[in-house]
C-alpha cells in the first residue's frame, strides 16, 4: 500500500459525514506505518473502543470505512477466526465489526458486518510480521503471494458489500 497523508485518509471515508471524518482520531505514528506490508491501514480509536477504521485502495481509489465494534457476547475461552486473513485468535482477538453502507442505504441505517482481527492487523499476520497471542494461522499450501491475494480478495468482497 502506498503511504497516505492525513488529508488523503480523512477525504477517503465513504460511510460517514465529512464532519465525522474530520474529527476521527488517526493512528499514532502515521509516517512510521509499515506501508510496504499493508494491504489496508486499520486502527482502533483509543478514545472510543467501539470504533475502528479501515482505509485501502479499492477500484483505483482510496476508500475509508468507519467501523463499529459489536459488544462481546462470547467468553474468553472461545477462539475466533478472522474472515479476512484467516488468523485464529483466542478470546477477544476477533471482533464482529459493522460498517454503515455507503450512500442512501447507509442513511437508511443499513450496515454490513465482518469478523475481523480486533486490532485490524490482518496484513501483518498474513506476512508473519505479527504473531497472534496464543492463536495460530492455518497451515496453507498457498504461497505468501497467494495468501496476500486471498486476503485482498476477501477484503474487496466486504468493501463491495459496503459500496453496493
């Protein structure tokens, strides 16, 4: 992923108002992000734990999504698998995050959900840069490039649902 500026990130959001995008908390150390290892920039708002954000290239344009984290209903002893990168995490390592749909559908309160790594670090898990706490990744017969392509395809499918 190419490095993005604060202005590019704020202008990319398709499912929130310009005012909301202007006020949202950006990740710390934006310039130090591992851009070459990212398929998308994802972060949680430290001041609002029920909010997350995701920015990526989609169809040749930078698209940002504001996400809501669903309340936890499972116990710590359970584990979950991210449906984007297929990493398994114990307890709260995977969260259901919902995105209000873009356009009129979103204004009509329609949303789409996805189970995703709670820290939104899917790109780093796929590449082995980050290791899940007590979790694991499926043993894959795919090459790293194929795993990255699969992760991007799953993310694109979610984005397509939000943008439809």
